[in-house]
């Protein structure tokens, strides 16, 4: 691939070259006996998405998925407000299917997935009408597929890392990918496990100081079968993910505790405690897909039925709690919960069933075009339970259909579409009041029919250089974790964590203007206008902290971002020579720069904007050893929803050394993450009511380790690769993602 991308280091020269290149035509020649190998790109920009390759980047795939995601340029991941990419709230998908979880449950799920099981991550910044309108601002699609082959192959991936803060801790991941095909069907099995020991130190104002030792155990299995029925295909998939975690917390705090075991007589006290929290999550997915194909390869008809069940359990035991009341220093605390099991015992069950149809075919429109349409029906049931009481019964039914046209006219590409969705949301919530009387009430119903248009126009200045303008209207339904009225995190006498079953959906109007060149370089501006944005607030009332979810009536998020690759040869070779140079990006020294500015506008809140910086450098050392360094930084003293960052969310340096052996079948990497131990979160809350709170947390982010990837060789050197079957995308060349198979 001609790496003219690096001309972007001199912007003026880029546009001069663009005009000259437009007037030239390249004659096609038939070349025989040449094998072309497509090289994966580390970062690839398309009209509607950014693609990050994980499979060939050891600095991303040497830990768990969450650790890799936090290194992506332009992406912000925090414990307090979830994930955003270039100013857009992310809806997280796995192999094209929404996870329907956020916050703590999402972090736990992603920590339980080895990063070396991920092939690539696509961030779809402009979801078209084909995607459910519930995709909100943007979609992060985590793709874990591998290729299935016409012979049995196996690939092993392993990782070991350690931390050494207050004590030595270990982390291991292992995964094995098997795939093959016979005369009747193809099959694939991807299995893996991980074990991780980690530390979390927390400070909640002056009311709570905690130290937590975390032990996580995760297992997953992904299986797929594909049957070729003439031109058509039948795909069967079953995935299972299981996480079993234990947290051991030592804490000391300042709060109001029951005097003489009387819950109605709360008095000021200083205390210390030891607690153990147990979390058990099991997620299962089954998908059946029938792909109807025609003589015209661009004409497609897909039918898909999917079913997901997720079971979650959370319990907390108290080992001890002691201390003294302030009004009587010699009066010790005699806590009724001291030494008791199940001071919290919460469960939840989620069931989702959906059926969807997608059809597309070319049409004669202007200089050529395509029409796509389809429909989706989905039913979701979510029930939560606390100490045997079902305190939330939530049901949602969604029926939708879409129609989208794509057309070309000379140098312009046009997309115009709309999606119609009908929502029927209802439910019942139950709770005990202060007098222990059971209160039951209906949720605020949401029964509406809405249209969600989308439009885009792209001007192609030259090959791989374009200017694009996009608009779409989307909706984001409250996630099940924000609706959950039960506490599924550590609970102490000074803190109260709850969901809000009465949250209303968020409506987004998303606008974007972007200039992109040669896949890597881009300059863009976007603004998202949201109504009823769901946000987390933390407030202080007396000697108690409240962690809640609310709707923001209206807000805007402005974002400016730029990405620029710079080859080091630009400092030693003339630009004209670089223009003629053909090279493999895996074999050169270069730097990739990303910078973004983001500002949150919320009524009655004066938020300052913040800058995001990311710098990735690749240097080829002797013996073909590759050194990759990554630096991320987010400026402090800026507003992030209802929080002000007193210290930067991102401030870390990661280094990875990689060497390939045995004809590239064996890859070894050694790495050091956050080598200066700068990654820490400290924020001050700005709640609309109540007192401000300072919250800080520190994970053991500085870690060192070794990773290995070994492709077990086969004797059949002439076998050809078949299409992947754990996940299948369509319209990839056009930049429109198909829901995964």
C-alpha cells in the first residue's frame, strides 16, 4: 500500500498533491503470478467509523479488553460516567449485538475478557438507519472473530502480568481458538479463561477511606457452525461468559450509626470495618441466521433470531465493624450487622429475544446507488430481587422498520434514510418505606412512536481523501444497570448507591463535519444535543453520600478532534521521495498523534472544556524487535457532566517490546503499563442539589508482564481460508456494519 498518508505532516503539500492526483488516471494491468497480502492498519478512518486493530498490536492485546480500550486515542472511560468517544456517548456492542449493560457491570464484563481474544474494535460514529435508533450517540462494536479454515487449525494466546504495590499480585489469561471445515459444515470454537488479582484504593470525601483486594475469575466459550445451502448460508452461534469475583475491603469512616441497635436512633460515630463482596455473572447468547444470496453479489437478504439471558448475583458479608460514638467516646459501636452474612443480597435476570430482517440491492439512482430496508422486533424483560422481594419488574417491546438510500453523483456520495420505532415500556417497582411498609407503584410508562432520520453527504477530493457532513437523530434507553434499584457495589454506613427505575429515554441530535485523508489522518468537529441525558450525580447530605442517576433536561457536547501520522523518515528524506515510497507500516518508524477538545454545556453549570492527548510511537530496533510506546493525557480542572476533574483521568505511559519467531507463527511481547504510576482519578462532584463531594480512586495500573501468541502449524500448506463464522459483517467496503452473526 502506497503510504502517501504521511504527506499529511505538511498539510499544504497534501492538498497540492490531491489536485495533481485527481487529473491523472491509472491504467489497469493484468498481473499473473503475484500474491497480494492485505496488511492490517493500526487505525483506519472510514466515513462512518474508526477501526482499531487489536490482533496485530501487542500494546493493546496484552491484558484484558478494558485495559486495551482505555488506550484508544479519543476514547474516555471512567468509573463515574461510562465511556465516550470524540464527544459521543458509547453504546457497547459485542460482535454486533448490544450488551445492554453499563458502568460497573460493563467494566467487570470487559475485565473478564482477554484482549487477545479481540480481532478489532469498530467505533461507529455515525450509525445509519440500519442500526437501531437506540444506539444513541455512537456504537463501540467489539469483534472477537477469527477465520475458519478448510483444515483444522489452532491458535494459543497466553498472558502473565504482575503488580507490586502493597503486595505482589498476579494476572493470567489463556485462550485457544480451534476452527475447521469439512464437506458438510464449518465449525469454530474459541475458549478462554482469566484470573486477576488487583487493588483498589478509594476515598469518598472525609466520610470513607477504603482498600480493596479484588480477585476475578472469568471464563468464556464462543462456538459457531455454518452450513452452505447452495448460494445461501445457515449460521448457528452460541456464546457463554461467566465471571465470578470476590472483593475484600478494609475501610474506616465517619457517619451516623444505630445507637444500641436502634435503626431509628442514628448518632455520629467513627468506625472501621472489614467486608467481603461476591459477584457472580452468567451471560448466554444464541443466534440463528439465514443468509439468502442471489446471482448479484450486492443483493442480500438476511433473517436473524437472537436470544440473550443474563443472570447476576451480588452479596456482601461483614466480617466486623467496630468503633466509638463521638458523643460518648467510651461507648463502643455494637453494630447489628457486625459479623453477619448477606447484609446485601441482590439478584437480577435479563431476557432479550429479537427477530430482524435486512435486505439490500443496487438501484439505478444518479450515477449508481443502493437501497436497504428491514425490520426488527425485540422484547426485553428485566427483574431485580433483594432479599427475596422482587422490587423491579421491567418490560420493553420495540418494533421498528427502516429505509435507506445511498447514491453517487460524480465526486459526491449521498445517504438518506429514516428509521421508525415504536416503544412500549412499562413495569412495577416495590420498596419498603421508613416504617417498613411495602410500597408498590407503576413505572412512568413510555409508549411512543418516533421517526429517526439520518443524512450524510461526502465529497471525494481524490482517492482516500474526502470531506463528509453527517446528521442523525437517535434515542438512548436507560440501561438496565442504571434502572436497577439495588446496590451492586460496596456498601458502607456512609454511602448509599441506587439506580432509578423512573429514568426517561434520551433523545440525541448528532451533527458532524470531518475531513479525512489516507485512512489515518483526519480533522473533525461534532456536536451532540441531548434531551433527558442520563447522568450520575454524587451528593453529600449530612454525614452520608448519595450516588444516584438522574435525567438532565438538556445539554450539548462539543468536540473537535485531529489525528495525524508522522513517519520519522520525514526528518531525513525529501517529501518527493517519500511520495514514491512503498512500504509496510509494520516495518517503519513512525508516530501517531491525536488531540481532541471537548466541552459539556449543561444549564446552570459552568463547565470548562478539556483536552485529550494521545501519542503512539513505533520504533524498529535491531533483530526486528518492535518497540511501541503509548502516552495518554487528559487535562484536569475541566467539567465532565456533573464532575470536575481535579486530576487528569488519563496520565500514563505504556511500553511494549515485541519479537516474532518461527516464520511469524510465534509472537512474544514484554510490556510495562503506566510505568510512572500516574493513572489516578480524583473528581469533585457538582450536584444540582446537596453538597459537593471529592471522590478519588487508584487502581494498581502499573504492571509488568509477558504475552505469547502461537499459531500451531498445519501440514496442509495449500488449504484456503474460508469466511469467518463466529461473526460476519456485511457492507464492510461501504462502511456500513451488519449486525454480527
